[in-house]
C-alpha cells in the first residue's frame, strides 16, 4: 500500500486496488478535448486507452523503486 501511494505521488498517476510495482497504473483524465483526442489516436506513447476518460500505462518495477529511493 505504501509503495502504491509513493508511486501515485511520484508519477502523478492512480493505482488500482491490489496494485504491485510493475503493474499498470491509471493515467489521470485529460484536461482538454485535444489531449483526449491525442490519447485516443495513440499519439501518446506508452498510454493504452479503453475510452477517452480511462487510460493506463506501464511503469516498470525498476522505475518505481528508483523514484521511491530518490524521494
């Protein structure tokens, strides 16, 4: 739970229940129609969208650990 909170803070994302380092995280909803369109068109690398308001991305376990250690 603590790593999930630290990851959410460090990467400005949300973590689902039972999240573990290396699992996908939830990207915050877009702030404009243009950003939503870019996400849905696939122009944001590494972001996978189910719909305009629900997108996920992968953050490797190594990235999580290094970000937590750096903070």
